[in-house]
C-alpha cells in the first residue's frame, strides 16, 4: 500500500495538494488556476483523469480560486460543506456538489478521506487525513492553533503537509498593520514556525517519513529559516519545504513496517529538484522480532 503525494502550490497565493494511489486521486483545495494545475500535474507525470474529486478545506480565495473551471472541465465532484459553499463566491455546477461531514469518512475507490474541524477564521474550516489501507497522509494548513485533533492525527500519519506560516519575530517587527498581525497569530489564523516545530518535536512518531512544511508567508517567513529549524530535529523524517511558486516533486509514501523504501519518483519530470535525482534511501526499522532473532 502506498500514496503518491505532491504540493502543486502552497501559500497565500494558492494552495493545491495532490494525494492518490495507483488508480485514483483527489485534490485537496484548488487555489491555483486550472491551467497551472494541468501544467504542474503534467510536469510530475500525473494523469489529471486519475483525479476523482476535489475536497475544499475552507472558502478563502487561496483555496478555491481555480475550482469552478476544474470541476466544469473535468466533471469532478466537489466535496464542500454547505456553510463553506454559502460563504464562498463560487458558482460550480450544482449537480457536482457533494457534502462531507466532520469525522465521517468519504470513500473514493480505495481512498478514504476523513475531515475534522480546525481553528481558522472561516465559516466551516476542516483539515483532512487521506488514507489508502494503512498509509495515512494529513493536510493541516490554515489551522490557527495546534488543537488536540491535530495532535491526535499528526501522531498517526506517515506524511503531513503542515503549516509553518510565520516567524514570530518577523511578524512582530514587520510592516503588517496591528489588526492583521492579530488576525494571523490570534489562534484562528495561522501557526508559526515555533508552533509547528513544537508539534513535530513532541509528537512525531516513527511512522512519519515525510514532513512538508507548507503555507509559508512571503513577508513574514523564509524557506531557509524553516529548513534550518526543522533539519536539526529531522531524524528519520525527510523535510520538504512546499513552495509558493512551483510544485514539489512527487513522493511515494509507504507505511512504516519493518522495511520502508523511500524514493523520489520520476526525477526527470521534476526539473526543479536536480539534487533529488540520486536520492534513493532505504530505511530499515528494527522491530522486536528482528531483535530477538539477531541479537
Ligand atoms: Zn490559506
Ligand atoms: Zn485561510
């Protein structure tokens, strides 16, 4: 069992995350144009026709701006809560609208999509955990605060797209007006690098093979800062910074059993990541059975 994942874009200028297996896939949010979505999927060697649905986390423009064209052009079911739809300015084809409920999984082929509520200044915001058998991928951006639900799901995921929105000092001393600073850091906006890092440090499990730091602020953060912070505590987890300008490579996420093979797929299709071309790591976790046999 495995899941293929990529961020097509991540940040206040647009969010779109691809999660799929060999047969079907979904997009979490559609905040970049249909044309850019097509281009970036193609660069990753992904067939857009494998996408069976789009799930919307909340109504902010950076999560929905490309959705109507995508839904119409590819006849894609759009999973969105009634309150999110009401508070958005999108008008998708009514027959493509599907609802989802907090904590009630939606099944699409072999994919299971579980939504849970998050703290964010939107009408009815949700985070998602997508699973395929025993492989779990979380998409936790725009989360406002690290609530018990986030901690609970973070502990059991094999890969997580985790918001690391701002550096606290940069926000504090930056040029944003006071009300905007309050909105971002007030518990229903975004989480800081420190909050994301504390979650990672305290609750990462051995099953977490990949961490995608996501939704980085352009004004109050820098990819180098985030990378430096997380690298020192990375351990066995691969740290990836999701860009606000381009897609990440495509990653194959597998369950952490006795042997986990991690590789970057189709490096020739990901020209922005030449350094990854030769990456092929094999991680072997000893379990108790092995220990009793060999020690
Ligand atoms: Zn956002
Ligand atoms: Zn938002």
